C-alpha cells in the first residue's frame, strides 16, 4: 500500500510542479492551499493532470473534502481500486 | 475570529484594485441613453460591455408593450407560479419559445442563473453523472452543486477528452448529462458542437447546450450554436436567457423530451421564486418577435464584431481564436489590466475587467461585447482609444497601426 501512496504522492508533486511552473516537494501533510499557495483554479488544473496520469476521473464533489496532498493521494487510490 | 476573516485575502485584493483607480465592480452610470451610450462622471461613454447584442433594450415596440403591461397587470406577480398561478403572458412566452426552437416544451425561469441552477439540479440526481466543460459558467457549477449527481469536468472544448471521460464510465450505472455552452462568455469562443454531438451519439447520454450568449447571435434564424452547427436533433436541452439578446431578464429551457413538465413541481429554483413581472415578460415577447423579424441585426452584429476584432488584432492585442460578439484582449498582468481598464474608462470607453480565477488559464482580460447598435464611428473611436492607452501602458508597442 505504501508504494501505491508513494506513487500518487509523487505524481501529485509532478502535476503541481507542472501547473505552477516551479518545482515543489509534497508529503502526506502538505496543505495544498496554504503550503503550496494553490488557488481553486490551479487545483482544478492539477487535478486534470492527475486524471490523465492515472486514467481516472476525479469527481468535483469528492474534491471538496481534500485539503492535504495525503487526502488527494487517498482519494486517487480509492478511485483506482474502485475502477 | 470574525465571519468575514476567511475572506480577508479577497478583501485585500479588492482594495488593491480600488486604489488603482475607479472600482470596476461598482461603476455607476449617471445615465444610460441608448443601447450603446451612457454617462459616467459626466463623461459621454461608449458602452462596450453590456451583452446587449441586438441593441433591443430601447426597442420602441418592446418598451410600449412593457408600459402597457405594467399599467394593465401591475408591477409584479408577488409570488411563484405554483403558488400564485401564471399570468397569461408567462404561458404565451413559453409557447413562443417552444415554437421558435421547434420543440414541444418550454419553461421560463426568473433569471438565467436560476435556469441552470434548476435544470441541472433536477435532470440528474444521485447515481447519475454530470459532465461539464471545464470553462463552464458559474451558474453551471453552482447548479451542479445544488444537485446530487457525480460531477466530472472535461478539458475545455476537447471532444476527445469528453470521450475519454465517458469511456471511463463504461459499465457504470446512471444517466449521463453533458453540458456545454454555445459561446463562452469570457473570450467568446464557441464549442466544437458537431464533434461533441458525435461523441454523445457514439457513447450515449444527454446533451444540454447553454445558448445564453449565442441566442440571436448564431444560426440562420438565431437559434444559436446548435442551429449553426446543424446538430439541433442531438441537443436534448437548450438553456438560455432573456438578459442578453432580448434585452430584459429571465431564463428558459426548451426540450422535446416527454414528461419535461414534471419539472414544474420538483425544480426548486423554479418553484420557490417569484415569477417574472408582467412588464419584463411583455418586453421579452416583443423582443423575441423583433429578433425573428429582423435577421439583419445579426448581420450587423457580426460585421461589427469583425471590425473590432480585426482592429484590435491588427493593433497587436492578444485576442481570442476568432471574431465573435465577445472580443477579449488578454493583458500581460493584473496590474496593467486594471490600469488599461481605468485608462479606457477615463477616455470614454466602458467594458468589462475580468480577473482570475473567473478567466481561463489565470490570464486577466479586458472583455468587450459588441452590439448591432454600435456604429462604425463608435468602433473606430474605441480602436483609437485602445491604441492610445495600450501604447502608453506598453501593452502594445504602438508601431502596429494597420487598422483601417
């Protein structure tokens, strides 16, 4: 399970770096809005990158509860195991 | 901790904008004297940001019908149609809309925003899938939050990405409702509707097109993008508004689907709002007739749109993908967007300042909307002012002065 989480965390880091145009490191505890200064629009673009990377659709209603990179990673893993 | 503390970042950003000059969000017109002319701080001002595409706000017949209705039927309905009943004009307007679109059913809402809120939250529910273009209007996003369907976004104007999303839902139960707009309100681009309709036919689902900015603007008879793209049979629902081409306020939805009228007793944004006042319904009915009777307004509008679009592009401004009644110039940064907006207003040109996150790709925009009622002289004056202010602020280099 750890490797799965590591993979999605790494992809979150890559997607965020791509959208923000600067290299960022993320851990489970990284707060997406506060620590990464990601606004709602940038978050949507990050999500689109992740959807492509994992070939999933992340429903907007499920994103509402996401605050940290760990939350997002868990959501991605939930959606992947469901699929 | 106060209630507004969580909004402090917005307050600070708003203050910074106010300090740069006039407040773009509270511009006050001392007078509006025609569809294209107003007065701001005593200055005659060209209105270039009012979505008044056909210039029908001052149509004499529409005004006369509105005056007659307010005298004969009063100032308001004072309640919703399910509680207080309908006036005959509400029904007449729905009949006229259904006939115009060649569809069996039409339902009128009190605003365009509520039409999306009501329709999207009612058509799909728990276990269904709402699939939105990523650049959808706020009313579409808010409608998606009011309902209980799963909400998925596809990349703006990307039929292949839409197909990908639908493929991922293969074998997943529930209905699918795809939502796109005829003309997107920020930069005026249109949806690739032919291709999107093809994806819908192949993958299944329902298709809703919001023609708020394209009604009266696109299509041989003004029915919008679905008509222009020749795919009206693939479009299950059309949502629109009376507050743009028809010069009033209100929204609607038309459809051929059986049982459409059940929405009248389950659609909360329809049920729990007072219905449109008689004067508004009366002017809207006449404006619809005028729109149908005067196709040359559409030609005039498109010719005006090209004149502004070509002129701004020739000056070196970064404009949208094609000429449309919405012409947006992308500004290099928020600071210069605000300065440019102020400079234009000081020089007698009013348009819209659009800032991220309400704009695509986090780019600040100056958004102009053209009217059939603009004269060539007004558009040339706008281009002259754009050239002067844009050059002074270094938004364009001032060397490209090729516009006619």
